[in-house]
C-alpha cells in the first residue's frame, strides 16, 4: 500500500500535511471538552456558584465544538480532493501502461482483470484515502492523547480501560487474521465474474444460436456464488466488529461508574465532589480511548481490500514490456539508404510460456515495392511470422531487419510509423468514417500527452482546458487536405461506394467496435486506414477473407497501382488472393517448405500444390 503513495504529487503531499494539522486541532478540541464538562460539573455541585460562570463554561464548550466541526470539514474536504486527484492519476498511469503492453503482457493479465484493476481496485484505494487519511492519523493521536490525560486519574479506572483496550486489540487481530486472505481471493473472484460476463456479452450471438443461455447462466451463477460466499464470510466476520465495540464500550462505562461509586462511597465528605468530577472526566476520556480504537477498527476494515487493490495496481504499473524500446530514430535509419525492405535472417520464435517453437529457421527478403505472400495450413505460423515485423513479439533467435536495421534497435514509434497494419479481426473505433480511416494521424507523441494535477486550482483549470480542447478537436470538421487523403484511401480499399450511401458520408458515425457496419465494410475501412498512412510496408494478416472475389481482386489491383512503392506482406488462405505475388512463402509446421512464384511452387512444392488443387479447378491450375 505504501509503495503506491510514491505517485502522490507535491501539491497533494502539501495538502495532506495541512490535513494533519487540522486533525491534530480536531483531536485537541475533542479532548478539551471533558475538561470544561468537569468545570461545569464542579460549578453545578458547588453551592453558591454563579450562573454566569456556568454560561461562560458552556460558551467555551460550544466554541470548542464549532472548532472541532470546522477542522473536521476542512480535513474531509482535503481528503476527498487528494483521493480524487490521486486516483485519477492512477487510472491515467494504468491506461498509459496498458497501452505499452504487447500480446505477452496482455496474456499475463486478462482483459477483464485489467478493467477491474483500473476501476474497482482504484475505487478501493480512493475510499481508503478519503476515510483513512482522517482515521489513520486521528485514531492513534486521540488514543495516545487520551491515555496521557487519564494516566494518574485513578489506578482502578486505568486498569479497567487497559483491560478493555486489550480485549479490543486481541479481537481485532483475530478477525483480521481470518479475513485478510479472503480479500485477495475476493478480488480474483471479481475478475472472474467480469470475465464470464464479458465473454457472454461478446459471444451473445453464438450463445443464442446454440441455445446455450442456460449453460452460460450456470457458469455465471457459479462465479457469482463463489464471490457471494467469500463476501458473506468476510461480512459475517466483520459484522462482529460493531457489536464487540459497543459491548466493550458499555462494559467499560459500567466499570467506570461502578468503580466510581465505590470510590465516592469510600471517600471523605470533602473528597466526594472531587471523585465525582474525576469520574465524569474519566468516563469521557475512556469513551475517547474506545472511540479511537473504533476508528482504528474501521481502518482495519478498509485496509485489507485497499492493500490488495494497491498491490494489483502496482503489478500493472511495475510490469515492464518484454519488447523494449530501441534508440534508432527515423533519421538514423534513413542513413542506410534503404526503404521498405524486410529481411528475415534465420529467425526462430517461441511464444512465452511455450516449450515448442512456432517458427524455425525462417529466411526471406522482401524488397521495396514487392508483394510477398504467406500461405500454409492453419497453425503453420503465418500470423506469428508477420507479427515479428512491427515487434508485437521479439524473435527467440535470428534477426528481423527493416531497411537494413534490426527491429530491436528501432525506437518503436519510428518502426511503426513505417508500417500500415491490417489485423485478422478488423477493429474500428467509436467516431466517424473519416476519423477511423485517418486514425493514427494525431499530432505529437502519445507518451507526451499531458496529465493535469487536479489537486490544485491551477491544475483543475488546466484539466478543463485540455478537455475542452479535446472535445473541440473531436467535433471539428476534418481539414480538406486530410479529407482528400481519406477519400483516396477509401477508393483503394473499395469503400467509397458504401460510404457514400451512409448518412453523412465520411462524417457518418461509427459505433463502438464498428457494430453498425458489416464485416466486409469493416475490413475495407481497416484496409483504407492502413493505406491512408502511405507506409513503407503494408501488412495484411488474412485481411481479404470477408471480401467477395470481385472486391478482393479490385482491392489488390488498386493496391498494385496506388501503393506500388510500398512493400506488401500478405497472409492469405485463398490462392486467388496471392497467385500474382512477386514471391510466395509456403509455411508448414513453422518451417519454410517453399519459396517462389505461383508457377514455380506448383512445380516444386507439394504443400502448395495440394492447397492449390483444393481451391482451383484443373483449367485454372494449367492456365
């Protein structure tokens, strides 16, 4: 828990120090009240006391009470402000860290777990800071101060208070030992229930198509039951906390008054009033002691979950991507004189946590403007191979060179600026057609995006300005020059026709995940997005599968015309998509079993010939 506090800003630390002063003030005022209560008791019990003196003492009590309330309000405001600002920063840091993750890190943390860590876990930390800042500081100060006040007031009363405190400490320790392990389990079960719910929502069509609603409901019910049982266990244990506190408090008060009655009875006539006054003061201080431990118990309720949540957040923030950033910039690479060349030198690759190699001994070179295609059976390593070019993974052995430079030496931004990538599963973002096609054409480095410190007035003003600027940019019309580039890219991807039919054209809204367009339309917009960048290297990972044969042909012809200077790496299942490629690389079980043109491979590669015979007619094979 303490490690996460290193992300506090200087302004937040300063505000917490101010809160510390107000907490000390609040404790001082609270512990000063019994003294005035004692004075009033003495005045009331003393014959001949002036009513004016009682009113003065009562007025002082009122002022002290108001001072305590004022300190409590200031402390609460500061705690809430610091907690909100701090957790906002944590969410931003988590989001930025997750953006740097590659597939290896994403497999370590499930998507559902990362969402939980950015929402529920951060909320637990926020709750702890909001309440804990007051309770953690206030309770020990109050306890020590109150104990010092009552020390020497009476051995019997002090002994009774000590026994009550010992009972509380032992009880709290036992309860914490019982529930602490369960809180970590609870967070894991929360991840699991989010995972099941997300899986069901993502695959809802398949669930309905197979009438598997009952099966999915049973999975969710089990996950829900496991979480509920764990929560019930912790809640039942913690439910003993308040009754225990009340029992100890009432028992202590009874002991104080019983001992007081005995002492008053045993005292002389002149000392009875003094003993009675001391009993009133001691009873108030003993309540303060027990209340301080009550506050501590509330901290113990919040601490375990917040501590587990903080550890889970730190697991994300401490995780360093396996793919480390290099130092070669675009200017450094330009000195090689190469553009758009991709070379694999004896490349082997094994997935993390896997024993068997996915790729072994891969060698090929793609020159600028060439089209190099990859084909093979399912699981032969085609996608794994091209994922090494943009460094989603690093090779286990060998080198992948782009423009003559090992990709591991590249600054990742410089490397990926050279690449237009179309994944197997087309992805669109909420926005417009134009914003999706021009995606990635944002000014500045994402790593330099400003995070305003909202713990200060200046920071909150800056945050409002940043949000307003972002909203203005999102709602602004796309510049004419950029729109022309979007249209040109859409023409290449054969997307212009259906975009023109959409309400608003290139300003038409795209729903989250592209749920309001078809699979083929989504794939064409993804192709347009890659073409828009005019990259040196275009990577198509089975990106024509949702297109009909006519559109497939038209897209490939347009790419040959408009992207003739770009090196094209194409993964495909259909022979028709790649038969005109400059080079076809045939993969089987992670190894290259053939390279050449379509005709060459028909003559000398059995694997390729079998694939071709399964897809093409005899006349097409001999054509």
